[in-house]
């Protein structure tokens, strides 16, 4: 861990082992162990780190005051402050991949369509037109979509050109 010395994350992650995936945001981080369990670190405010009892986890993502985990049975588990109804993600089914960060989160479903929950003032959660997603990212007021043809689309607010991805091609991840 680099930085985070004052948040408690630094000391906590030094003891982790057998970690295959990690997600962190501001004041907390969650590691996914190879045995499908999670280990949290940092600020536990709003219950965002109450993930210790989950098993068979395949992915974990974090964002502003939340942690979301996907288990092998396809169930989405939400922990943290339910700002902007982000906990609605627990209703999702057929989830293939989670995308987390900032005030909203999204998921790619088995059929390549996407769903999202959370802050949506700039329509960053309006993903109904997405049909062939294979990857993506969530950032601030934008959802980025990696399409099956390896182009990138953005949905949301482009403040100052940071979302200018319309000409990106041959993107793998």
C-alpha cells in the first residue's frame, strides 16, 4: 500500500496473504483471497467493510462509501451507505462482471447488456443501449464501455474532454 498511512489501510494490508484481486477507494480497500473469501482494510463507516462472512466470492469492487461483491452463484452483495439507491444492485441477475467507483456502479450481464445503480444526474446509469459489452469502467459522472469490437463508448457527462474515447480502437481491457 502506498499512501493511506493515516487511514489505517497501510497497516492492515501488510498482513494480507493469498490475495488474487484487490479493489480500493479513498479510505477503504478489500482483497479477494484465492479461497473466495474477502479481507477488508480501512475505515469501516457505514458498514462498507462488513464482508468477512462472504464465501465463494469471484469479484469485489469499491466506491464512495460502499463495497460490492459478486459470488459464484451470481448473487450481488452490497455493503455500505445506500446513497442514490446503489443497493438496488442486489436485484441484478446473470452478472458476469462488476464495475465500481465513485457514486454509481455497473455490471455487465452474461448477454453483454449492462445495468447500473446509483447517482444518475448525467445519465451515467442509462445503459439500455449497450448490447455487446466485454469490459468497462465507472468514473465520476461517466460509465465507460469496452465493446466486443474493442472500441470504447462513454455514457454520462464529459466535463473537459476526459471522456473523449470515441476514436479509441483495439482496446483489450
